[in-house]
């Protein structure tokens, strides 16, 4: 088995940090639906501003709010305005690699979706695999 990216939000800005909440990351369900990230799913979060890396689970906030709120211990890793990368992963057999097409959302300053991309892997001609990034929107 190999662990691969299943869905990714790139450049989402932190809108809040609540140390007294009991854990998780609160995300706009509209963003999650567009990327394919589920409530209660564990995600990796990488802070582009500080390099901090954490793992926590997703809870849904208010639809349309464009929120990205780190809760509990995770709130210590980010400050409002920091850019983060949020990645959901899955375990697959290597032979399944060419069947996966993860969505990647990129974001503007107001946490609006700027682009929707798709990663794809195909069998290569000069190497075992070729990797492509397709723009869907």
C-alpha cells in the first residue's frame, strides 16, 4: 500500500484560532464539497507561513463563510492570515495509481476559490509514470 493525496486545498487563509474549543479544524462545507473532503475526516495541515505541520479532523462551519478556523491545540500552530495547505490522503495499491484524479483547490486573499485543478498519473513512455496537472476551472 502507498499513501497518496486524495484532495487538497492550497493557500487557504486562516480566519481564526480558538484555543478553548475542543479540537479540529472548522472549514466552509462548500469548500470541502468542491475538494471532496468529508466531515470528521483526518487531514494534514501545513502552515506555509511558519512551516508547522499538524494532523486533525474536519468539522463543518457555516456554508459560504469561507472559514478556516484552527481549534484546540491546533490553534497554537497558526495565526489569523497564515496561508495553509490542507491535504486528505488515502491508502491504495500502487496498481490503482492511474485511476485516481485528486482535486486541488487554490484560493485568493478572501478565501474564494481561484482555481480547481486535477492531478493525474498515467503510465509513462520513458519512465514508469507521467504526472499531469489539469485546470478544471
